């Protein structure tokens, strides 16, 4: 099983995400399993 991990740096997120830290996490949470499966070919190669 493969997992994709991420770690947001709060200061960087405040500087670069137009709606702030909370919205950045909401955006990440909005991805569905089907969208992550787009990486399958990349992982297998």
C-alpha cells in the first residue's frame, strides 16, 4: 500500500494560500480516493 503524506508549514501557508491555513486543509481533504489513483502509473514505474 502506498500513502501520500504532506506537512503544511503554517507560515508558508498563510503567506501563499489565498484563504489561509484552514482552507488549505479543507482543500486537501476534498480530494477523493479516485483522484489520488491518478498516481498509480507513476508509483508502479
